[in-house]
C-alpha cells in the first residue's frame, strides 16, 4: 500500500487556522460580478453585534455555508457576504450602563464576532463587509429616504403611538408583545407625537398578490404575512345617534346586520373622547383601555370590558335603538374605530354581550329549521340566514350582496375593502440610529437635507446620563441653516427604526459604489437572492419590510426587481436544558451555564462546589437563562468541523436541534474516522468493485439533491452509509474513487478536514476550489436485484441476479441453491411461484 503521508491523527487545532489563512490568501470566496459563470447569491440574515456568536448563529450560517461551497463546486459564481445590523437600543443601553460610547461598544463586538466566524471557517466574502452604523452605509439610506419622500412614499403626521417608557422611544405595533416593549419588556403607554411614516399601505395589494409567486417560501410565512396585510371586504355603514350625531361602522359580515345588539367604539374614538370630557368615570375607563394591549392575540384573550355612554344608535333597517359602548377590544386604527356588535356570530361580541346582559340573536343557521336553536357560543360558520326578514333562506354570500346593494341604494352605507396593514411608523427617539435627513424651519416648514450634505453623521460627543434622546440635548449638532431660505433651523432629532437598515442591506452587498447606494445593473446580476436563511421570528417585521423597500425602490426607478428573496428557509433553533437554583432566603432563581455544570444521567451538580442544581426543560438557548453554549469552547475542544457536522446531522434543519455533549463527541469521532479512511487511499490498488462503484455514484447524485433541497441531515446519513461501505471494501480503484468522492462531498460540511486530506492526496489546488465529483448516469440505475427464495413459507436463501431475469432462469437458479436443496430434502416440487425481480416461492 502506498504511503500517503497521513499522520496517525487529524489535528484540527493546527489544520483549522492553516486552511483558513490559505483561503484568505487565495481569495477563494471573493465574488466576481463580471464572471461569466451562473450566479448564486446565498445569504443568511446578518447578525446584531451583541458581543458573542452563539450556537444558534453557527447553525444558521453553517447551512448557508454548505450551500455556498456546494454551489461553487458546481461551477457557480457565488456571492456569500457578511455584515452587521449594528444600530439599535442594546448599544445605547450599554452606553448608559457601562459608560461607553455605543460606537466603540459596537465596533469591539464586531471585532470579536468576526474572529469567531472566521474560526468556524465560513466561506464568506469579507471584501463586501459593512456595518449599518457606518456613515457610508446610512448616508446612502438617508438619500433613499429623501427619494422616497419626493415620490410621495414618506410623510409626517401627529399620531397616537406606542411609547416605551424604559427605552424612551416609539415602537411599531409589531414591536409590542403582550402589551410590552419587545426589547425592554416595559408596559407600553399611548402618546401623541409627530412621527415619520413610510406608505407601505400603497403597496398592500402588491405585497399580498406577490405572496402567490413566492413558491419557494414556507407556507407558514406566507400565511403570516397574508394575515398581517389582512385584506377584507365588507360594508361601511352609518348609524344615526340619539345625540344628533352619527357613527360609521365597518363590518366584514353585513349579512348579520339583523343580529346587531350594540355599537362599540374605541377608547380614542371622537365619541368616546366627547363622553369622557364630561364624565370622570368614562375618562377613567378610557385611560384603562389605553394601558391595555393592542395586538390581535391580546384583544382575543383579554376580558371584554365596556362603558355605556348613554347614547343609542338607530338600526338603519329595523329602527331599533342599540346602546353605544366604549369597549377595550376595539382599535381606532382598524376600520373606523367602531364596530357593530353581533354576539350570535362573533366570539368577542358574545363575551361582551354575556357580561352586560345584551340580546344574543341567531341570524345564521345550518338550515331554516334551526332558527330558534339556542346559542351557547358564537357561531361564525356558514349557513343560511334566519330571523332576518327579507334575507331569510339566503346564503351568507347572497345576503352580503343584498345588504350592500340596499345600503348603497338607500345611501346609508357602501361596499368597501379594508386592510389590516398600517403605514410603517419609522421615527425613533434615540441616538444610535440613522439620523432622519430633514430640517425644521419656522419659515419653510420641514424640508429635506441637501443630498450633498449627506451623510448627516451622528455626533460623537453625546451624554447618556440623562434619560431620553441625547440628540435633542446636544448643544450644536441640531442647529443648522435652512437649505431653502438660509435662516436658522434645526435638524430632525428622531432617528430611523433599525428595521430600515435591514430592509435594503442585501442590495448593498450586491453592489457598493461610493457615489450612490448601489448600481442597478450590478444588482440585476445577483438579485433576487437565490437562497435566504433566517428565523421564523422575522416573518412579519424584517421580511415584510424588506419586500416593501424592494418594491418601493422599483417604484422610484432605483432597481428593476420586485421581490428580494427568491427562496426562503427558516431554520429551527438550537435548544438546551436549563440549570438553576432557588435562593432559600427569597426564592430568587440563579441560572448556570452548561460549562459550569457537571451532568450525569440523572443529576447535575456545580463543578465549583459539587452542590446540586435543578435541571429544567429543553428550551431555546437564551442569555437570560444562561443555557447557551460558547462555540469557541467547543471548537477549542473538538475543532470547527465537528461543530459544523453536528449542526447538520442530528435533526432536519427546519426543526429545533437539542444540543448534547454526546452528540458533538460522536461527530468528532466521525471526523477522525474519515481521516483514517482517507489515509487508506492506495494508489497501487487495481481492479473494480461494481457494487461500490454503483453505491458511490448513487450517493454523489443523492447528496447533491439533498444539499440543493437543504436536507442536510439526509446528506449526512448518506455519507455515513457510503463511509461504512467503503471501509468494508477491499483495496481497488473503485475504493480509491469512493474515498476521493467522500472527501469532496464532505468538503462543504467539513472543509478543514477535506483540505488537509486533499493536500496529502496531491489534489489539484485547494479542495475549496475543486469541482463536485462527476456522476456516471449508467451507475444510477440498478441492473442487479436481490431475490428471496422461500420454501414452506420460510426464507431459505437470497440470490443477486441480473434485473429482469426471465422466470425460467430464476426457477433454475433457485433450485440450484444448496440451501434450498437441503430444505427440499428430496421432496417433489409441485409448484413454483415467481414474482419477477423479487421472489421465488417453492411449493412441495
């Protein structure tokens, strides 16, 4: 056997750094926009530089990395960039808590996290790296914002907003979770402020219709966006009020109008405000409503409360008087801020009517005979109309059309389409964000900053000791001349919501000219992103906003692309059990990291003192619960390739992956097992092994399909199987080919091991630049089958024969078997049943 120069053991601590340096020096992963090769843009959602990469990041980026490396091996020019979503409240909080500047804190974190990413060996084009806090980046964002303003897609108005009293900033509705700020956890307050908005509602229909074209997006993400956009068709109708006024109501179920028993208005509706102005009890109720949640989930689960205004509304058909309530489950920013309560067929209305003793009438039933059936809970389903005068017997859709027609004929209502989607409020009252590029002048009003003055950079000398936005308090930064009249003016001190930064970054990765945000011709070469990877938690905020920005930039003539991401994959989370202990004096819970705990099959103890800790359930890794695993520690122990292999092997990538020490140890053993196999390459070996040839080529084809489909765990399983078959095979040219094929197929997943072995086997250049192994189509088709031979209902032997062998030859081979002859023991064969390519059953 030829000596290949393999050491007895693979040493990842030495190999990892050596090959990472070699890739950098060879510029292996620098994308060339002018390349004639087919282009592949692979992108994972870029990280916030919080200080450390966690194992969840590693899983996300490993998936994208395998695909990017594989695409390169298949002859594609690959763009696989990395940058930093660097603005946001955590940096400002760090400035307040630690007395550091947000910029310095952010840059230090970027340096740390970049070093971590490099240690894992990701095939990233670092020449395109940027952070969204770079003036070069956000200056272009300011220019785009001004262009959108000039196109009528940006406006400013006073509105009621969600105010986070801890972070001292406005939050979008999407950023309010269970009535609390998504970052601070503080109870949200309602305030009226002048705010900047992007007119995402102008694109509601486009965004909704575009979902139908995103065939390579998960159905659940498309459904979430469809529900958030929330297109509904119904009737906007007017009720005359007993105080001489009127109230407009929007209903998606005008067919149920005969079942109306009350009218409810939002706490900030003009009717509610008018009543509250003269009634202290009403005012107290209004304040209570404003302190509650605003999301659909919160409104569904909260107790339904109301305040009777004493005003009644006249039913437009029956003339009945309906009481008007202020209600905590009605929102001003949906429809008209007033609803027609139909308790028989809406659960919220049912709960409200039950609480306040209001009539509950059935007006839709399974059939006419059920008109008087009691209602024990709201019935929102289909049926026919009952107890509804001229609508009786009509279907729901027929009744809707009739009511809309009558309302329009009699001029008390009109058919209308309403959207749940609201314009995107992008003003944030904080320092660490993109300064909004507008200037306030007493004479000229609010005017855009001149393009030549961009970027409007954040001042460095800011004070975070006082709560609130330091830009407002800065002695000089905000004072400027008006670009229109030259008079004294002030800059806008609000900064943009950080989701604006991540709504176009993928365009800047594709093209980075100095004088403009991007070159549309360069963008056209790469966009849409071929494969985008990130968490399901971004289904609404980031992904919807990115789709809007892309369409808005097409509308303004900047690009000719409508959808940013051709294919979307939402990976599962990495999970781990928690370790904690309650303090005996006050019950306060302390959490411990996995590295602090000694774990056995049935217990866990602290390494520091041997005392017991409680083992909690397996949940998403969280800094607050300290159930996080530091990838640096694992890489130091096992090497980058073992970590990468673990990320791909144990679970389907869309499912959560429980972290386990035993799992990473098993992956490490396989790394060394492959090293030993690669070392058995024998250049002097002769001969072919037909079965191994077929197994090798079938595996090459299947692994390629698995990677294309992001089914990494299946690809891993196939490589395990081929490795086992190759280990058992005798030395031959076929075995050498199998070894080389395993090396190349594992290269995207375990690149350091592959490079080390490739260099020992005198591979041409770097494995990272090598081609994917070729497949012989003839070997993908099995031309042999294994047939079973039965006698007396039992399996007696198996034979490998040519596929499609005639029945008479199958009978002849079966009877020639020594095992079968022993079973027959001279008995007369009465019948032979042959199932082609599967079975021979001998009957005696």
